[in-house]
C-alpha cells in the first residue's frame, strides 16, 4: 500500500504542477497558447480558469512552523490565481430564450 500511496502522490503533484503552468499562462496576456490538455485536472477546469464563470479559490494554510514551506507555496499559488482575470457572461440558449419570449407574448394576448 505504500507504493500505491507514493504513486498517487506523484500523480497529484504532477497535476498540480500542470495546473500552476496553466495559471501562469492564463495570467500572462501576451501568451497565445495555454496548455489545458496536459492533464485531466486542467482540462476539466478549462472553463473555470480564465473562462466564462466566476471562480473562487480557497487556500488552506497552517500556522505551524513545521508546515511553513507548504503554507508559503500555497500563498504563492493564491497570489498567481489573483492575476487571472475572468469575464463571466450569462449563457443564454437561443431556443430557450425564443420559447420564453413567445410564452410571455401568449400571456399578454390572453
């Protein structure tokens, strides 16, 4: 079970590294390519990072001196996330909107 745990930790760290690379690329407005396809995590989060939605990041930090390195790393990651600018828009499907307008017109006629 130790080998499985180490392998899982390796995959998690690799995904987090790819996530950091994506965030750096999204924050840099001059960059043309953002590597979303490097991992499943970044591909799933594509619309949440710099996409069409509001995104909230919660950073869990420790006040203990033994966890200082992890806390600093988390705070640096949060600082990079603050550089990502999202422009959320309301998603309106044309058919749904047309049905709703027609329904409102029918109510007015009655």
